[in-house]
C-alpha cells in the first residue's frame, strides 16, 4: 500500500467520529487507497476541555503528521487555520458517524474521481515533476 493516503478520525471508541477536534481523546489513523484500508495507529490524549488552550492543538496536529485529513464532529477556527497550514484538511461529519462507512465513502471517491480537496491532497503527496517547467517553456510565452 505504497500510495495510500493517511486519514485520521476524532474518536473515543475507535469506531465512531464522536469528538470535537480540540477535545478529542484519541485519533484513529488509517491508510487508505482504492482497494485497501489499513489501521495504522491510535493516538490517545486523555480528557481535554474545549477551553481555548492553543497549546493542546500543537500536540494534536503533530500527531497527525503525514495525514491528509482529519474527520471530527466539530473544529474551531484556530484549529482549521493550523491544520490547513500543515496541509491537513479538516472534515466535519455528523456526530456518531461510523468510521468504517467514512472509509468506504473515501475509497469510492478515490475510485470515481476525487473532489477538489482530495485531488489537492493527493497532488501534495506526489513528488514535483522536474520536467514541468520544460513543458511550460515549450508552450511559449506571448504578451
């Protein structure tokens, strides 16, 4: 599963998305491609209040290293900014959404053609093509 995308889910039971990003007790992280889903790890944080303490966000965002998205039932504006700065797309879902169903939906989206955020995330995981500027030069430039 070398081209798999890593996604995280804010969860208390590793089965449902039932946590606010900032107060999440744990993240379940999966690697997903068109054909397979593989559980990677669970990162646990314990009980945290939604008190505006920005320090807790840094620890959580660091735990998402390598992930393209994090699914949660809610996420604050500051967290959204910090996640996006790290290339992680926050995805808000209905409380209690089943992780398995969300993974299946993501796989189907990968098979059918990704949405704009997912296409951008996939592109960010690919190495830059060194010939991309050659192609632009061959097209020419007119003013």
